[in-house]
C-alpha cells in the first residue's frame, strides 16, 4: 500500500543474501527495488540545490540503496546505460564516472597484457 508523502516510510525486512536477478524470474529487476516506495526527489537533484543539501540527500538515498535487494542490478544498469544523473545502485553520478573509468582502464590493461602474452608465446 502506498503511503502519502507526509507519513514516515515503513521499512520492510529485506533478506541479507540475494542471488542476482535472472531473466526467467517473474518480473524485471526494478520491480523489486526499494526506491519504488520512496520519492524520486531523494534520488535526483532539484535545480540549484545547495551543496550541503545535495550531500545530505545523496547520503539518504544511499541508505535506501544499501537495504535494496536489487542494488547490484541497479548499479550495473546505471553503469551500462550510462545514467548521467541521480543515485543509482548506491552510487552518485560522479562515483559512477570514476567506476566506469576504472573499468575501462582495467579492460585496457587486460587487453594489453593479453597481446603481450601472445607476442611472447609466438616469439
């Protein structure tokens, strides 16, 4: 049951272990997202939001993400898309940019080391 925005959010118990969502499950991963019960304003910045308010709002959003059973799926979605705004999978847009840069760097290093290994084996 949805609650009006002026009432405090009731938190349901979330299992501590969660297996990754599979395509053969009943619905898409986002149907299980905890944030579906929260206001979108918590996850996306209003225009001209002061820094202190943004940091506080982002920390609140991250607390919601921390108890979400599909946090990993959400984070991967935001990295693959990539989502340019908001808190997704417990990461802000800036944190996702860092994660993507690290991922690209790691992939480039693996690709380069694979090429070096093939040259050494051939030579």
